[in-house]
């Protein structure tokens, strides 16, 4: 299948002679979203795109992608993409509906502005109860279609959508019709149910469809206008891959799951997996020791650390007549995303994980042999993934330059902060407290104090004590009571949240004063580092404009 494009690719960006076209921009900023932005939002989106492309190209030219840590990440990400591509292209291929492929080929690059009227019936998927039978709903849909067509014949082109909306408001079972009067809006291929979209995209503009059956009922569809979808603005080299990816939507999930299971089983059996069960038992016993005996939490990192403790060079398994040790398993586990490593609760879980690693490795090998990595969409997907990885490492490298902060800078910020009221130790109160568990006893103590005015005696008898200073605004009810007293005064009975009861005496107040520099030095240093790093993030890549030749042609996005 071949798709035809008429959209002209224009050069949007030129970095050191390397051209980047509008299609690349629209891959990341869909055309329909782009045109809906205001001028400031468009400027921000374009500026971000240019900076990211500049950082990406600079990272490649400087060899950042060859740095060991980055290289491994890129390789692992490419392998993950290739596993997905293998299952899409090889395993799912027999189940792709060729008729759906043909329809996608015709309509993927179009979009239609749609209205509809829904006629629900008993047994449909509408939440609200329906009174009509399926046959009655179909009869009403046909009758309404005829009435609408008669009405459309006597109005001008610019009034036809209003006529259809009138009937939608009168007859539609759609629960949202009171808000939208049947107006769905722009619809691209793949966004709605297959039967609905087949009719909508085949329908001439300003005409009414035959009744279309979906799980929700019968629909009458009206297309107000047609336009280009976001895919129209992509490079034409992606057309075949895009059509196939949409074709995958026609594959039932159960069929795909069954085909994948069958493929995986055949792959393992065909290549004769032989396990060294005594070694497998040893490996899993290590996991049991850690999780059940030592009560440690499992997970990717934990499993790797635990398995590295096993000093055994035996063969763990044989596959394709070749022996593999525990190191192979640990290596594959280390490059597997943590979200894909489930909890290993028994030996079968470990074996299942090992088999999944073998299957993934096999999918990667076959993917390379079949050149799936050379398809345009795969290359673009990997380019975007690479860009994200390199951007993170470029940023990480830039942020790492903020290490040693000049002590004079910290001191200046401290002095300025103290002048502005920062880094001030708040007013505090020092108090003595007697705490008892019964209200009656607390009341008795207060009466005793009121009579004999000897709080020190009560402190000794009821094991009261001098407490740590409480800052203003802290200490709960006790702090609130203490700050309302003068030095030497004793509070009334305070009921604490834990149902105990307290009497407190204010010993002295500590007036607010600046914290010493050494007390807040680390705090200020962290604040300076964060400010510098935030500035680096905000202006990331701007220095590259001075190093590289960058030309932007914004006008090609404004047609």
C-alpha cells in the first residue's frame, strides 16, 4: 500500500548546514494543536523545539552518545523498541485486517467535522434506560433521516449543520446532546469506533448517513466539512509504517495475546532450554533467605545485589546448545526497567523471568535480521528516545558544574537575609511542666498551688521537669498557654490531645535573634546551588547558539 502526500516539506531549522524540516516539528507538535496556540505559546513551543534540536545535535557532535553510561542506555532503549517492533511486524501480522489497512490508507490523512444523532435501544451500552427495541430504534432512525434530508433541501449550505443540530436536540439519546446539540467536532482516523468512522469518512460533505450500528445504538452521521489530519503534515516516508500501525488496531487483544504466547512457547521449545535445576534452587534459596528470613524487600536492585553475592561459576542453563551462567541473568536484569521486574515469590517466577529475557533477546536478534530497525518510523521513534536520553545527560552534565560555592557568596546572602528578617531564631519560652493522667488530680494541684504558691514543691512531688524551649507558634496548647503568661506565672489546667493534663510555669523568654552563620551555612549553600541549577535549566542550550550556526525559518509554520 502506498499513500500520496501533497504537503510540501519546508526547511524550518538549519544547524551547521543540517536541515530540519517542518515535518519533524509537527511530529512533536501536532499541527491541529499548534494552530490553536496563541502567539506567545507558539513562540515558547518553537523555542523549546529549536533548543532541544540544538542540544541533541551538539551532544552527537561532542560524542556524548559514546559515553559508556549513555551508550548503554541508548542500546537498551533501542533493544526495547526493537522487541515491540518484532511483535508488531512478525507476531501480529497474520491478524491484521487488510480491509482496515485499505481504509486507513484512504483516510489516515483526512479529518472530518462530525455531528451525530444517536438512537438507543434496550440492551445497548447507554447508561440511561432505553424503552425502544432495536427494531424500533432503526425504524425511527430511518424516518428521521428522511425528514432531515427533506429539510436540508430547502436551506442554504451555511444552515445545514443548524438543521441537523435541531433534530439531534429533539431525538438523540446521547446524554451530552443538551450541551453539544450533536456536534462531535473534528475527528481523525482511529479516534472513534470502526463502523462509525467508516461511514463518517466515506460520507460526502453536508449529507446524512444511513443508520450506523454501534454498541450504543444506531447513529445518523452528518459531516459538515473535511480537512487534513495531523498525519498529513508528516514526512511521506512514514506513510507505510503509519498505515500498518493503525492496522494493528484491527487486531483483537485476545488474538494478539494468544499469538504472543504461542510464539514465545515455540521459541523456547525450538531452541531447547535446559535448566540446571540445582543451581536454580540455589539462586532462589538466596532470594528466599533475603525476603522471608531477613525480611528484606525484593525488587530489581535488591535482586541484583543479592545474586551478586552468589560465588558460583556453574552453568545456570543451556540454550541453543550454549551454556550461560548467573552473570548473563544479572546483566539482563540490570538493563531491564524496574517496572517490568515483578516480585519473585517462587521458583516458577524466577524461571518465567529468565525465559522472558531469552525471548526478548531472541526478538531483538530476529528484529535486526529482518531490518525492522531500518523502518522510518522505528528510526524516528529511536531518534526521539535518544533525544530525551541525551537531553537528560546534557542537563546532568551542566548541573554537575555547580559544585563548590564561594564562602563569601554564602556570607553575603546570610547578611542580606538577616537584614531582611530571614535566618532569625524565633522568640522562645522556657517552662517547667507537671503532667498527670487524671483531671481531678490536675485540678487539685492547681488549687494547692493557688493556696500555697509553691510550684517547686509540686514539681518534686509529681516528677515535673524543665522542658526544651518552645518557639513562638509551636508547642500546641502548652505553647499557646505559655506565651500568654509572664515569667514566673503558672497556667491553669491544660488538657492535652493525648488526654493527659498539664500545669506549666514560665521560667524565662528567649528573645529572637539571628542564627549563627555556621548553623544555616548548609541551608544557604543549598539555596544558592538550587538557584544556579534552576538558572542553568532555564537557559539550557542558549550558549550553543554562540558555538553553532543556527538559522530558523518561522514563516514556514504560518501558512
